[in-house]
C-alpha cells in the first residue's frame, strides 16, 4: 500500500465510530472511587465522605471527574487487547508498517458529576488523521479519537479527545545477547545493519523465511529502494523456494572469528528464482562443496533470536 | 575519439617515504614527507600548490596537509571514494583541474599506516549508525566472509571453474612481481624472489587464495605532482604526459562483491575503464609497452589482462604461462614489484612506477618509449591511466 492510499483509507474513518460502544462492567461505585483517590493522592472528602459531600452542596458522594474514562476501560489482559477491542483505523497503520503507538495527549470535558449507580457507556469516534509527521520516534500519523460518554438514559455526561501517534519505529539495531554470566557477549556473532530498505529481509529471516524483492516479476537481491528497471519505489515480497545451485564458493582460513568453525566454507548460491545469495553450508565436509552442487536453504539460530540462512547439500 | 583531457596535463614529480611495516610516525607526517619529496623532484615550491586530491581510506584531511606544507591558496581539493579502486582517479581529478584552469599545481597523495594501525585483512568493522554501506556488508560478514581476500576469492573460484586457470597461474603473477621487487632497493621484498613451489606451499588464507596470492600490508606514503603539459616542459624532470585517465563502475557494481552480475568472472568496471583509456589515448593493447596492474590479489591481474585485451576472455592463463608478465616478456607488469613485492600503498606507488617507466628510470626499465598503462583497485569501482612521454 502506498502512503497516499493508506492516508485516504484512514481518513474514510473520520466522523465514524472507531469501535462498538463500550458499557461499563460496573456502575459507578464508592469502593472503586476510594481506591482511585488513594492511588492518585486525592484527599478531597467529597469523593468518599457522604457528609462532606452534602456540606459541599452535593446530594451525596460524587466521583472525581477525572475518573470519566476509568469506568469503561477494557479489562486488563496479560496478552493484550482482543480483536474486538482493537480499532480498524489503527490496524490499517499496523499493517502498513506503522507498528509503533504512543499516546501523546488527552483532554476531557465534563457535563456533570457522576454519582454511584451511574452506568456509563463510551463511544469512540475518529476525529482526525494527520498528514505524515516526522517525529523523534519515527515517521507517523497522529490519530485523534473523540470519546462520547453517556449515562443509562443516553444523556451525555462528558467527552474526551485522545490522540495517539502511529509510527514506523526507528530501526532498532539488533544487539548481541548477554552471556550466561550476565556480562556482554565479548564475541557476538557479526550483526547486519538494518535499514528501511532491508528490514523486511532480516525480519523474514527471523521468521525462517527467505524473502526477496520483486517488481513486475523481477526478483532482486540485495534489497534496494528502487527497482532499477522500472524506477518503481514499490515492490512485492516473495518467498524463495530455497532451492539452488552453488555458483561459487570459498573456504575461509584467515581471519578467524570466534564462534565459527574453520576451515569455513562460504557459498554463493544461485537460487531457482535466479537471484544469488551468500551463506554458509551446514554439515558438509568442505571437500564436498563444489560449483554446480544442488543445495537447499535451512535456517540457523546463531544466537537467541538471530537467524541466518544456511544451505545444505541436496 | 580523442578526448579533450588527453595530453593536457602531466605528472612532473613523484615522491615517497620508505615502505615499512611500522613507520613509527604519524600518517600526516608521512603525507607531508612524501609531498615535499615529490615537489623537490618536480622543482616546484610548496607555496605553489593550489590543489590536492586523494581517495577515501586515506585519513589525512586536505587542509591539514595544506597547512603543514605551507600552502597559501587551496583552490581545488577532492577525495574520491572506494579506496584502492580510486588510486588513479585523483590523477584524473588533477588533470581535469589543470586542464580547465581551476588549479595549476595539484598534488595527489596517499599516506597510511595500514600495517601498523589498521590491517584491512583483519576484517570489516561496521560503523555505529547503519547506512547503505554498512547494510551491504550485512550480506557477507555474518557468514564469516569478511576480508578483501575472501571477497575476491569468491570471484576467483568461479573464474578458475570457467577458464581453467589454476592456482599456479595466479602464482605466476606473484612470482613475476617478486622477481621485479628483488631488483628494487625500495621494495619491502628487495632481494627476496620466490618460486612457484613456494607460492603453492604457502598457507591458505581463503581457498583458492594462498598467502602469496595476497599483497602486503604496508605503512608508507606516495605523492604525485600534476601540472599542465605546457608548464611541464620547463620543469626539472621529463614529463609523464597523462594521455588518458578514466574511472569506471558498471554492471550492477558492488563494493568487492559484484556477485549478482550475470558473469562474475569479468571486471565490467575495468572493461569500461579500458574502453575509455584506449579511446582517449588513441592506442590499443598492442601499443602498450608495460603496465602496472593493481595486484592486491593475483587472480584479478589475469582478469585485467583480459579487460585490456592482452588476452581473450578466459585465456589470460596462457599469456601468463608464456612468461609475458616478466622482463623480456610481451607485457612486463609491476616492474617495481607491485603491491605483492614493493608495498601496498593502495596503487599510488604503481602510478609512480608508471612515471619512472616513462622517464626511463625504473630499476626494471622496459625498452622503448611506448605508452604505459596503470590501473587501480579491482573488484571495486575503479580507475586507470595511460602515461607517455612528451
């Protein structure tokens, strides 16, 4: 998806409900109010002392206005939100690679005090999707949600705008695993440099998939931002069969890196799809490694979470 | 076509430090020593220098060099990328600057404690922030393919497979260079020739490359002074006219790992340089008297012989077997000993040898006054020169 069509699709949501209305699991109640006040350091007695509330002109205990959103919050689940609790407008961004999310600001307006017994319903409405912004966290779009809060008789009791930034995370570079002793691994396996152009390739490997860029059926490796033939900045990603032929090879003797076994064969494989790839060979006597030998890809976890392709002789 | 650059500029001074494994002094000092020597050779005052050119991997900033040599007005400075592949490119830059009147005296330099401080052969270390260059190395280094020798060996293996060239054919390059170095008092391997048997018995670095297929690692500096052909007539030394200068990158070029072009056994970038050099100078392979062919690793000397038309594609092995690279052969190469025998000064010392062949002062002088070919690093974006007498 291009960034333009992403934005157009996201903006189709503006003015529409981002999700189903959520009704509070519990009515407004004094125990929850008391806990919240303790946690927040709130000492105003009108929130937990009947007589203090009446002295202040209320019919009885009232809930702190800032608790507006508390009543309809989704349940806490260790595994995160369910699909129903997610918002399709935000999912669009996730699918386009804007996987990062951070709440940036919120604003609440109150129509009346909530009192014990009120049953609150909130409805999120997509208010705005910004143009692309370049932030310190990464490139992204601000999505503003407007929550309408109503009581059991459908009267509005408050409103909240809540803004999140959906962003493409700045590319975190893989770090070497710590040793069992807890210190930094003195001889980590050499790491790739991950850029916007090749992140899909290395992500594919971490999922044990060998992926190549493809434009109009032309495959290419190593990855680059532009298809050299058409000039297109768009590309598809296709998974390789992993089958190929050794096009050339070397056997490394020097220099020797910790963690590698020498003599170390390194092969240049021409895959069935026509692209070439450099990798090591698994479980092979270096003498068996020859130009023209058929090979198949496998994947090796050289360090926890760090997966590289390797070939086996067919 | 006769290019307008041809014949406009000349190399009028060469100067070098000693070539060693540990210079014991700063690279900047090596640079200014070599430059001073080269200017004295040319008979040009330091104050007259108004242009400087070098290539990446040299660590000496132009302005530091310029301040130290007492320069007054620096009007032209450039630094060409890709290390040894750029070796001839500063001369091209200098010639262009001189030909267009941008500068009058341009000094090209390369000064490095490559052996005592860096050792390219010890492997690639990525920079802290990822970019397109460090991303490139990510396709090789995690598999242990991390040294220049290993990157060249991959292409060499395929070359052997397709052409029938053997390790001994590579060895013949090394033997010729060491034989030439043996006559050169400035060469690290002065009076230390090798035999083909010694080449074959030397340990593996990266199969199919033996130790003696790999150039040295050296400390040292080389400087080259370029000015106009007109002014060159009035100077101390017989000028080496720059008859052609060219750069080349082509055919899905990568930095040392052009493994994705259809034919990885050819140096398409050197094919491009050869075509331009011959056209500019108006000469052909048969006219070339001697050559300094970049010899960081022996296999690419064979490929260069093919790129320049000294042998048909895949047949350089016959040319080499006939002894043509040695003194008395059809094309004596690297008469200073090359980087295998003299020193690894990133090809800049090879240019100086080309100048000596034009002047008639090489320790292994090749008779005649025909044009001299000089090439730069192979497997990378590259460059080349054809030099000749006035």
